[in-house]
């Protein structure tokens, strides 16, 4: 409940993506993330991860902060009972039904057994899409096709999804275009997450101002961890 309340609160939020496949996060960094003001840690990635590594990461985060932990699974192994919630996601613009409804059917009873709180999320991949686009066999939305992104997002809302995530892909050279974020936000009333390619406070601010309710960064934590302080401040400023 606490996680949902935070997600649906009106204020702009920043989530930090941690991919356990990139190695273990340190307790110092976890404490800094809290101090910098990130609102939640989402855990996952496009490579399927080892369950042990995933559990260890979540337990470490919980030991050194009270930040909500949300699973962002790239495969069936991305599930852990230690997390506070799970983005139960569907890659709407995949060319392969496996990523739209197949993996969800495969994982549904595991999620029920583990008792993880689910947050239905529509995942929409925008060019370049990077590894998420490749693995998920997406037909990435062209950067100049804001109306298609808006149509997918509205369809997601009609289907009952409670969140839309516009994804340029981890490590993308630039974020989702602000015009596209704006067009999507105008079309829906459920919260909008944007991520992929955000590396500077200016980009974070532009994405937030264009209408994203939640800004996700991942790669910057690996490239220049302390830059996060200003990025998070820009999201909230
Ligand atoms: C990937 O949107 C996230 O799912 C984060 O992307 O690693 O480029 O910040 P970056």
C-alpha cells in the first residue's frame, strides 16, 4: 500500500534502476541514494538474473535504507519475495506475444505463491530501445511518431494498466523526446514513467517538465554516481 501511495502521489519522483547483473551495489551507495532523495529503487534489467544475486541486492537495500524496492523483471527469474512490489509489465509493442502475455502467464502463479504486490504496467519501447528492445523483440516507436506512443498509452489505460513506462532503453544516447512525453501525458490520466538515456540534470528536468511523473535513471549510477544528486534535484525542482 505504501509503495502504491508513493507511486500515485502528485509530486515528481525519481527512481533508481539497479541491475544486479552489473555487480553488487555497496551499502555506501545505498545510503547516498537515500540522501540524494531518490524515491524508490527498481531492480532488474534485460539480462535474466540469478535469483541469489537478486535476493542479496534487495536485502542489502532494505538493510541500509527504507527505500521502497520494486521489481522490474527482464525474465522469469527476476522475481523475489523480498521486494515490496513488482511491475507486472507487458511490452505492448513487442512483435512476440511471449513478451505481451506469455511470460505473464508463465510467472503468474509464482507471483501469487511468493505473495508479491503487483502493479500493472504497460511498457512501451521507443527508439533506440537498446537491449530491452532487442530482447523483447520490440518494434520500437520512431522518435518522431508521438501520436503512436500516445495511442499505445491510451490503449494501455483502457486495458486497465495503472502505469505507462516510455522506455528509450538503458544506455540510450538520448532520452525519449519531450514532444512524445507531452503527447502521451496529454492522452492519459494514469501516471507516466520515462527512462533511458537520462544523464544530465537538464535532460531530467526537461523530461519531468514535459509530463513524466516518474523519471528513471540507471546507467548514470555506474558512470558517474555523484551526478545523481543534481539529477534528482532537477527532477524535483
Ligand atoms: C532502463 O530506463 C532505464 O530501463 C534506465 O536507463 O540506464 O539509460 O538510465 P538508463
